[in-house]
């Protein structure tokens, strides 16, 4: 009988124990825990779709490695284990800070969670910086997807004599790739100053964090490039000491000699790089998406939104970020460590 | 739908597809069986058909019976019946399973028959391209229609020059995709004399529906050889060129001035064409030869660079024949006298005139 | 029998409160987070897609009236069938029942206020809009002539707008993933505590199984299309044989999604039919758990059979054999459903109203569609029938005879709930009859043509097939008129239909406990949690012209609170 | 792990800092280990070892960083099921690689008979379909990506 007597909005009476902070409970949920559980299952299922999304590339990888093991061994020599290793550690560290940020959010410590998230953001950007160094180095050497692949033994790209690239003695590709981060850095710094000047402290702090994140990219790129230069110098020295006669003049000659030198390598070598660029490129897109999500989290930390019964967003973005790390954990040995 | 409007201006070209042979009905469902595979396919098809029909009649019969008997009417009430019956449900899940196993085993047996070539089969190479077929026989003959010998198993070694195609002869009940980048194989043993249809059944582009030809099954090897033989040396270069054109070029080019995938080649000789970069070129011997060997070099405006190079695929004689034929398609072009001589004589004449003999590859 | 005043309060119309009228203005629709309004918008969208692709189908059929050129060039014909297929598959069938009907019904069937992620739901709809817009862009710029399957290498070399179209399909894929994710989470976490798994209506089970497929398979379509775009733009050599790629690998990628996608299309239809058969027989569904588990079984088995689209493609014989064997196993759960529906009819009280007519015609057509699948799963017969009109007829029997019929049946069933008005049942049945007759006339001759060797995707054909093609074309126009009439009757009902009460059909699942149309919060009152097929609990109340709970006239009823969610 | 449940946080399960740090250092150790092992001559076993280490690392991340250790059973099953479907995808597709050849030569059209087993010499590519781009540097080109590609169309 009571069924009929209770009418509209009967659900609300079950919210009693949480009504003090109901503003984060959407109207269609009955409790904070239901909301959290839904979000949690949702993000796990989303990760499932991510795994399957990447699976296509792993299938292509497995297939072509199965057919051309020699190509994969040959091609992976072009990938720098040390840079890859550093990037792995950078991502692992960002995972640590992310997991820590979840803990902080669970304990309601927004301030500390924000700092950890900022570190995570910086690591993500640094990862991309190092990646940019790797990419630009390969592009200099014409190590590209199969249809553009044009690497020639012994070819050393001359550093540009003019422009920014020449002045910094780095690849023109790295300069090109760094344009967007530079623009963002400038925008965010200007934004931070503007916000500070107009007295919007919170937004100023947020903009500052974004600027710090973007500078992480340059830290990564700088470190990567320094290593790269050192490594090149080392190689050159070794070559010289080994006296194989591969001096610069010879290299330049073979560069102009053209197609002969490429024919030693099977034409499928470019397929490895097709797969390499697809895998790492897609992964990089996920890193960028992660940076956006982390920035949003940081803003919410600044606004002190999280507390022991409402920390879902940190947890969800954290899970996503760990997945990005997981994928890299597999990409690293699959692409860089082939013998 | 702008593109569709644009295409309306384009008219259909003269088809090079051979006339369809009369349809020879075998049963209501099948064309006449002309290969050994029919005994793998047809009876199994009919078996599945009757089993399905029995099930279907049962389902629909019960459905109609129930609908009439238990229709909602005054005084009719839902009768009590079980909400489930595990034994019954398991029974109707499992029992049809046995039939399915039967179909599977029977089908797999037939499938292996159709895919495993006997050792004594002769080999015919099949080259599929947009939008024609080319068949190369062990004795060196080549045709665009397929000729087989009755009761002789033949294996087709198939290669595609561009996109996916599929080799399908309904009367043989045999089908296999032709995949670029790999060889695919199939075989058949024709059992009936006659002419049958061969279709491409994997969608391959604009004129997919015209990529069909005829299969003629001959009684003896001699008849087959006669049908595939073509006296290249005795025919005129123009006729040779026409035959080559039908084999190699007609997929993309018309022998009229109507545009297909590539430009129509009728009336083109001596004309001045505008290239993609704005410059012009006259269609003459040199341009013709370059267009065959290096098609991308001077693209006529309005066409994509789609044509493959025929470098190493056509020898100088063949290019000469093609040139003769294309030239003959332009009414006012001056046809050299030697183009009307038998090919072997024409070659000598041309050699004298040019001071060199075209080298056969 | 007369209802208690409380019951009257429950089922009375709350005009100002119903979801259609609670707010007005275009913005209140475009930015709504209400699953019911999103469902309605989806319904309008997919109907437009259906009519667009249907017009293409009629143009195709007209061209095929004779074997020679009538009014389409080959290239135009190819674009027509490609757009017909692509729009029908990606923009109509896949979202039709789950996203349109499912969105409206699923939360109410569960007894929830909304889906778990309303914003994601709206995002899914807008992604659908964008994806469809991309497909239309492809149509309006340069056309698309690859077939909806985008097989390489043709899709890499053709000059048509493949990239727009693949972007469209990619985006539509994400729309589908979002719907699936939302429904899966909703069913898991938004159920009231007392709504156990085995109290769920079978439509929800089928949507749940569909969600599993959408989540697991659709991402693979995403990566496939991305790789195809990359292949076309810069030739990465994974699918392109000119650079050492493998075209058959593309088919594996494509069918890993697209075969399960076939079950995305048919499973929800089966769910709808389970509801209809049971409600209009006024009898508890026979073998509830078998039907429920068969949905999940079909969803999972669907992942193991994709290779049966590739029996002639050049895949290895071992794989062919394995895929054929597993394919047969899918037949069993499908057959189980059909037998259970029949058993439900047995000793029921069958009302031959429009939705039931569609349900019965579904059993007929799906029966043919399913059984002809046996010919195609069997290896040796498939070699002959592959890529012929036999295949075309087979999947149209399943997709149109199955899904479209079920969609129409479902619309007629839930239309009074959606708009609170009743349609003209006689005209509805006439429409159903026309659809049934037209459909059979269209596609039955195609079986004969196919086994006689008529290849699919042919703009020109040999003379011996002409008579069948002409029958087919005439049938297509009858089918078109039937569908037009069916939708016409529904639209007429929205404006001129007789107003009806909350539960005109005596259905027992929870959505019928709301008023018609439902209020913004779905239920204005506490839900009475009865079993979904317990029709004995429903009695007709003449005074209110609707069915109500027996409990409302006989006081004792077990009260079950609809609040605490179950653990996921 | 007992200290991870030291407070009652409702449905929150904060992981102790100690645990997080030890997981991180194990991960770094494993990364270094896999690089070092890669330089040793392990033959064909190296891919297996590298994958095992990667899986170990992935498990650590999943169990502790992603809290799978404390997660609801359904969520764990849901996530891990994705791996099952990925393995189906890879497994079936790889079963079909026997018939694939990427290096077949075109038929010699003027020579008979056709090779029953196609040539497998490396470096021979089918040049009748579409030619590989010429393997020369484009003089003065700003970007290798700027090379005109005739097949790019929207």
C-alpha cells in the first residue's frame, strides 16, 4: 500500500548521509558511491576500448615481424635505446606521481595532489620533448614511412647554416616541431601575467602551471638533444679511431651516389618505420590528450574540489594515464630492443 | 551530388565484352553443371535446402496455427503452461547441431576437392586487371577469352595487376579471389563442351560489371590450340595491334574518342594535347612510346597518374603494332604502306627505313 | 473493477511535467541531457538516414530494371550502391534500435532516472551527426565508390572521397562506442537494488550483449580506418601491396569489427521481438534464461567467425576450415530464440495488432535469413554463392527483414509511450502487410539469381537475369510505399492520435508504469517492482482506459524500494 | 598493504606512499634490466624474456598504480577480457599468414611456363603495379614529406 502513497522524488531520501556535499552528485545518481562506481566501471570499459584500439597496430607489428625478422633487427638499430629508456623512466615516474596524486585526492589533500599532478604534466611534456628529438633525427636522415623512406648509408645531414636551426646547431625538424610548444609556452606565460595583473589569482596559478608544463617539453628536448649530440660525437670519434675510411668526404660522396646504397636493405625496412610512426604517433596523441585531462584536474585541485568521498575524476584520469604508460611499457621493448 | 551531375555528360563506351552465351539451365537453382565440382556443391545445396524447408515450414506452420488457435477473442484466456522446460530446450539446442556437423563435414570435403589441385593438371596463368582478363597457355598462346579442354584438369595461377578481382564461373561452381601482391590458385576439370560465362565477382572499380568474358570448353586439345592460336607474324601490324590493345589497354582506354579511366585513343594521332603543367605536346611516335614506357612523365591534363609502366612488358615489336593500331584509329592520319603487310615483312621494311632493326626482347 | 484514487494519480496525465513539454525552445532539445529526448533526436536522425539510403536503393533498383544502361553510368551506379550501403550500415542500422529505441526505453525499463553518463549520451548523438555529415560530404564532393567495406587496394587508388567517408565511419564508430559504454555501465550500476539480473527484460539483455560487442569490436574499426587513411595519404605499406602490404590483412581487420557489427544490428532486434511476442501473447516468455544467455552467447561467438566473409579471399585453408566450423555454432543460439518465441505463442492470448504483425513477420523473414546463412557457412556451397546476389538476399533478409521489421514493430509498441497517443491500427497493419509482401518480392528472386550466378555490385547484367531483377525492382517500390505508410501512420498519430493512458497494452515491464508520455524524471512515483513478464499482475481498468497493477485494486503488495544501487 | 586501509575512507582505498615508491623503483630496475639483457646474446629467447619483463612491469602498474589489487572483481574481469579479445584477433590473423607473400615478382609475360613457386629473392618488388618512388634525394627540397605524391586524394 505504501507503494502508492510515496510519490515524487522518493530517491532523494536516500541521499541523507551525503547531502552536505551533494553538489557533485548528478541528479540521476542516488549516492556518491553509485556515481563513483559508475564512473569507475565506465573508465575501465573505456580502457578496454583503448586496448583494442591499439591492438590493430600490435597485430600489424606481429605479422610483419613474423615475416621479416631480419628487417626488424636491422631497422631497430636506428632507434636509440638510451633515449627510449629515459623516456620509459620518465613515464614510469609520471605514473608514480599520478598514483600518488590519487592517494592525495583520496585523503582530501588538494594542494598536494595538485603539485603531484603538475609534476605528472611536466613529465608528459618532457616525454614529448625527447620524442621530438628522436623523430627529428630520423626525419633528417630520411628514415620515414615506407613510401618516403630514403635513408642512405653514411649520409650525415649538414646542420643548417642559417636560421634558428643553424644558430642552435640542431635539426630544422626539431625547430619545426617545437614551434607549437613554444607558442603555447608564450601564450600561457602571457596569460599568467595578465591574470595576475587583473587579480585573478586562481587562473594565474593555472596558467602558470600550464606554462611550466610546456617548459617541460623544452627540458626534455634539450636533454634529448644534448645526449644526441654527445652520442653522435662519440660515434664519429669511434669511426675515426676505427679508421674505416668513412670520413666526411666519403659520406658526402655516398650521399650523392644515390640509390645504390639503399638497395642493400630490403625494401620492407620502411614498413618497420611505418609501424613505428603509427604506434608511437598514436601513443603521443594519447599523451597529449592525457596532458589536457591532467590540466583540467589541476584546475579542479586548485579549486579544492576533491575529498574522500569525491575523488573520482582524479582516479579516472589516473587510470587512463597508467594505461598510456602500460602501452609504452610494451612499445619500448617491441620497437627499441630487437636483437 | 555534384560529381554525379558531372558524370552525366559522360556516355557509355562500346563494350568489348563478348556476347553472353545462352543460359543453360541445369536445375531451378543452378546453371548447367559443367565441372566435377557440381557434384560437391549441388547435392549439398539441395540437402540444406530441404532441411531448411522442413524447419522453416515447421516454424511458420506452428506460428500460424498458434496465432489462429490462441488468438485473442472474447472468452479466450491464457492457458497455464510451463514457463520453461529445460529438457525440451536443450533438445532443440543440441539436435539441430548434429545436422550442422553433417553440413560442415560435407562442405569441408567438397571445399578441399575444390582447393587441392591434382598433380596432372595443366597450368594456365591468369592476369586480372581493371577491367579485363588475360589467359596465358603453356604453349605460349595468350587470349582474353578462356579456352579449356573437356575432361582435362587445369590449374589457374592467378595474379592481379591492380586491385582485388575474383575469378568465378557459375557453371563450374568455382570461385577464387585474385589478390595483388600474391599468387592465388584454383583449379577446375570441365566436363561439358560449350560456352559459359566467367565473371569478376570482387568489386574492382567503375567497369566492374563489364569485367566478364567467356569460357569455351573444347572437345580436344587440337580444337583448343586452334582457338587460341593467333598468327602474329602473318597478320598485319594493325590487326596485331588491335589484339594487343584488347588485351592490355582496353580496360582503361576506348578505341573511340570517349574518355574512360584514361583518354580515348580514337582520332588522337597528330592531335595536340595539353599537359597537366599547362604545356602542350603533339601525339606522335615519340610521345606514344614514352607514354607506354613512362606514363607519368607527360600527363594529359585532367587525368590521374594511374597507368602502370609497360617497360619490359611490351617489346619493341609489340609497341610498333600498338602504334599501328592507334594510328589507324585516326581516319586522316597517314598510314604507312608497310602497316598493311604481314607483320614479319613489315618489320623488315621498317628496319630498312630506320636503318636499324627493332630488337625483339 | 475500478482503480484506487492513488492509482488514478499515478496514471493521470501530468501535461506540464512530461518530458516533451517540461521545457521548450530549440535549445532545450539541442542541449538536453534527457535520455528520452536524445532517443527521439536519434530516432529522427536515423529515420532521415533510412529514407536517404532508401531513395538510393530505389534508384539502384530502377537502374537494374534492365540489363543495359538506363539512366546511370557504371560509375554512378557504383557510387549509389556504396552510399546506400555505407549510410544504411553506419548511419542507420547500427544506431537504429540501440541508440533510438534503446535510449528511450532502457533506463525506464531498469527503473533508473537516466543513463549513467547523460553528457556522453548527448556527445554520442552529436558524433552521430558529425559522422553522418562527413558521409554526406563525401557524397556531395566527389562521391564514394569503394563499397561500404573499403577494401584495399581499390580504396587507396580510387579518385573518390574515401578520406571523408572513412572519417565519417570512424566518428560514427565512436558514437557507437559511447552508446555501448553508457548502456553497459547503466545496466551494471543504475539498477535499483531489487532489480536483479534475471528480472531484466530481455530487451535489456540484448542491449547489454550489443554493448559488449560495441565496446570490444568498434575500436578495431577505428584503428583500421585510421590505418586506411594513413595508407591513402602516405602509403605506410601495411595494406598496400605496392609497398609490401597485404590486402587480405585489411579484410581481417575490417571483418574483426564488421562481423560482430552484424550482431550489433540484429541482437537488439531480437530483444525487441522477445518483448513484443510476450506482451501480445499476454504470456510469460518461454525459457527466459535461454533467451538471455543466447544473446550473450551470440555476442561472444560473433568474435570468432569473421573469417567466413573471406572464404574465397585467399586466406589459408586451415583458417577457412576453423571459421566455417565456428560459424555453425552461431546458428544454435539463434535457433533457440526462434523456438522459444514459438513456445511463447503456445497457449497464449494472441492480439494481432500492428506490433505483433511485425513480430510475426520478423519470425518469418528472420527464419529465411537465418536458414540461408547455412548455405553460406557451408564451405563448398559458399564458394559458389560467395559475392553473388544470394549473399545480398541473405543479409537483406536479416538486416531489413530482421532489424528494420523489428524497429518498426518496436516503434509501434513504444510509440504510445513516447507520445501518449494511439495510432491507427488498421493502417498500421496495412503498412506491415505491404512491407512484408514488398520485401519478399524484392529479395526472394535474388536468392534464385544468386545461385544461378548473378554477381553482386554489377551495374550491367546478362539477359537471363532480367526477369528476376524486374520482379525485384517492383518489389522494392512496394516495400518503399509500405515503409512510407508505416512512418506516415506513426507521424499522424503524434498529432491526431487518440490520447491514451500509461499502459495501453498491459505490458508488465517497468517503463509502462510511467505516464504516457513519461515525466521528465521518468517516474513520478515509487516504482512497483514486478517481474517483467508477469502479465497476471496487470488488469484492465475501463474507467482509465489503461492497464494497472492488480495491487492497486487489491491492497496487499510487497513494497520494494527503488533506491540503493546494486554493486557492479 | 595493511596500512592502506588504515582509515575509513568509504569507498576510497589510498595506497601507502611506501608501496608506491617501492613499485616505482622495481619498475625502474626492471627497465634497466631489460636494456642490459638486450645486449647479451640470448638468441631468439630475447623477445620472450623482454616480453616477460614487460608483462611483469605491466602487472605491477596494474596491480598497484591502477589499484587493481583492491578493485571490484567485475571491473578486473572487464579489463582483462580485452586481452583475451586482442589475443583472439592476433591469433586468428597470424594463423592466416602462411599464404601471404610480399615479395612476388610479376609473371614474366613473355616466358613460359609460370613458376609454381614464386621467386623469393629479397629486394625484388612488383614493379608492374605502381613503381616505388625513386630513391634519390630531391634537390633543394625543404621536406621529404613535401614530395609530390600522385595518389593523395581526399
